[in-house]
C-alpha cells in the first residue's frame, strides 16, 4: 500500500490511543485508567489454568504438606524451650521434695504467683536440663523444616511448569489470532504498541502468575494453619492476634485500590513508548535528514517521564504494603508479649508456649503482608491480561465460505461488477465501479493521491470486504473462495520491500516453498536477480537481514519481484513495485513482465506514466471512480485527465 494513499484513508478508531498519535513524532495522550473488567479478567485468566487441573491438585497437596511441616516447627521449638526452662527451674529447687510439695509450700508462704507458674511445668527438683529429650525435640524440628523446604521446592517446580505451559498456550493463541485479524486492525494501531501486548504484557502475565499463584496458596494455607495452632495453644492470645486481621485487609484494600490504576497506566504507557521507539527507529534516516533528533528526544523524554512517574507511583504504593504490615505485626508482638507474660506468671501457659505463640504471630503477619503485596502484583498482571484479552477479543475477518468454490481453470480473468466500498461509513471512496481485466492483459491504474488505486488492489486480495457488488476471478465470486485459495492465485509486490533474515535463495523460495532449484533460478533470471547474486561472494547463499544487509533498496525490490514470479500466479499486482529500481533495471523488469503476460493478468499501480505505455488497458481513477480508460495513445488523444497527468510529468519539466 502506498504511503500517500494510506494517509488519505481514514483509520478506524483505536482504543488507548491519543488524538495526536498519527505519526512517528506525534504527541502522546494516554488514558491512564484502571482495569475496566477486573473480576471477569481474573476469572478468564484462571480459566486458562483449567487444562492443568491435575497438576494444580498436586501443587495444592504439596503446599498443604509443606505448610503442615512448617507450622509444626514452632510448636516443637516451644517444647524445647519448655525443657530448657523446666530444667533450669528444677536445678534451682531442693532435691528430695516432690513438685506438689514445693508448690504447696510456696502457697503456704503466700507466694501464689510463683506457685502458679511452677504448677504449669513438669519439674524434677534437683535435676538439670534433660539434654537427651532436648536433642530429640530439636532433631524432629530440623526434620520438619527440611521436609517443609523439600515440599515447597517441589511445589514451586510443578507450578513453574503449569504457568509456563499456560503462557505457552496463551502465546500460541495470540499468534494464531494475529493471522485471523483483518488488515484494518493493523492499519489502526502502532506496531510498537501491538508488539508490547504480544511480548511485554504476556511476559508480565507469566511473572504475575508465577509469583501470585504459589504465594497465594502457601500464604492462605499458612494463615489457616497458624490460626489453628494459636487457638490450640491459647484461645485468648489467638483472639488478640486476630483483632489485627480487619485492619490488615483494610490497609491492603486501601493501597491496592490506588495502585491498580497506576499499574494499568504503567503498562499502557509502556506500549506507547515502544510504539514511539519502533517508529523512530524505522525512520531513523529521516530523523537525521530533517535534524529532528532534538524533537524526537524531547518527545521520548516526555513519554519516558510519564512512564517513570507511573512506575514510581505504582511501586511506591505497592511498597507501602510490607511496612504497614510490619507496623501492625509489631503491635501484635507487643500485645502478645504483654498478655503472654501475664499468662505465664499466672500459670495459665508455659514459657515455651508463649515463645511458640510469638513465632506463630510472626508467621501469621508475614503471609498477610504477602497477600497484600500479591494483590498489587495481581493488579499489574490483570492490567496486562486485559490488554492481551482485548487483542484476543478483537473482531476477526469474515470467515471463508463453506463449502468453498474453486474456478474451473486458472486464467486470470478479473471482473469488478458495480463495486462500492468505504473505509468509514460517512466517507464514500469507491462507488459503483465496474471493470474487466482479460486473461494475459496488463492493466495499469493511475490517478492522484487518494484516488483509490491501492484500495482497488486491497479489494482484489480481500484484505477488505466490499460493501456491495461483487468481484469475480475466472467467473467465480471471490467471496465464495477461501482466502488461501484466492491469494495462492495472486502475487503482490509492494512499494515497501519486505525480506526476512535468510539467504537470497530462501527469500525467493518464500513465494513457493515446494519449488525446485531450477524453478528458483528461472524466477531469478526473469527478474534479473541472477546477475545480482553472481556479483556477491556467496551468491544465492548470501545471508540478508530484515533490512536487506549487503544489497541496495532496488536490489531488494528485485528479490521480491522474483518471489512473486516464482509463485506462478494467475494475477500479479505491482503496487509501485519499480519505484526503487533504476531506469535500466526497470526496463529489464518490464520486459520480463511482458514475457509473463501470456500466463497471468497484471495490475500495475504507477505514478511514472513512462512505465505503462505498453499496458493493454489504463484506468484513470479519481475519488474512487474510473474517469477514463483506454490505451496510452487513446487517452492522450482524448485530451482528458490522463493527458493532463502526462503533460504535468513530461511537458512541464521540459518547459
């Protein structure tokens, strides 16, 4: 598609684009809004984990086992503390008397506090610490912690596979979706912004799932297990600890609500920045030619500052979670220490139980803080997921007819019958156009910028669907053909060349992968690539990158023409295909085209009228209508629109 005609065509509205986003140096106007469909997006994201149900059950089982082992550890350590404290107290008591006698003596002496504390212990007066029992308890604790670490590692290993397979499937769906989207979708969006959805947003979803799913399961199970153990040890202390839960969730909700919008803005601006970088890089030569480095740098800095501010804001808000949880945890620690000390002094609890309870309070607050942090990670992941799902939900091109028709033979007769089309409903472009291209003929299309020349070609290829009328190829309506079948009968060479990273041979063979070496060489000779290949040290094995590498723009165009020849189409379309080729090479290409006329119909969009003198039919278009048609001599003799174009190109420069 020519750049000028693309500019003349109105683009459909695009979400998340500013009103000034029309070019590589356009300003950015970002709508920094929060995820509009948070809960449905979360449900849809979790639904993608459905095929991994069996492994998720295994993850849950491993997590439960690991949490049980980890939760039992503080209880055993508390028992160890009790053994040590009881041993120390026993050593300080006179041997020979029983524990009951000593407690009765203390009460008789009026020392009820110490008597109550000793009554909660198991004492053997005169003996010290039972190190054998202590070693047994510590070995059990060490074993439990090792088991907890092992199960946690296994859980993370299995979950990593679950997440990676899920994201792998998501990438496959995105890739397949891109091939089903109409050309209109890509015309209305910046490539960099689209690439950001396909790469950055998908990677962010993977990272968010990896971190949140594992920690979410472990944290929730840890909270449940710790609460159970706290109530077993002391219901009164458990109630003191649980008072902080509403405060914790209130703080988390307050922070998450504000960070969600910032995360959505961060990923939206990331896409815009990628789009600006991609456009600037692809046009870096023009940036230097027009000395726009400072302006480009200024606009980049402006957008980068927006991303910086959104990123700082999002991270700052999410970073408040842990300090807030730590503060609440310290309040709980003080409350438990005070109340626990009173319970120990009254004999209601042992010192080891209070120590275990303090550890549980730490274990209790840590997962709550993790849940708050994960809420922010989830906000970021959901913001990216919503952008990816918007791509997956985009309207696809009209499905192929079923059952599909096929022309009886490939002759290349193309007929437009009263065709009308418009990109925007309120701006007509092509109205009631009719024309006939006979097999083997060369049809040239000329006209001013925005006349509809490239649009005509896009309708032939079914890149866009017509509004009314019909187009037939060899007597069959192209709307009843599959797009694959239709486009396999056509080849198209655009003004903007496209080569992929590979050899010259590979780039030519792209037109027909099953072609033989002789057919590739024949196409190369017909398009005069053979001379180019033999001038290079490695010949046809010369490796090209996406920009052509060691060959010029004109030579790149020759390779794309060879690719089109190799496809052996019944219709070949050249959209300003020789604009980058020198005059001598252009003559050679025209001769090659003449040799192909017997086997295919040629459509040539040209601005240089000297290249279409020998065309069998010249169509002069203006505002979507064919205003004149005929041969070169007939149109000159008519002294109409074509004559005016011809005079403008040749007579005026001569004058």
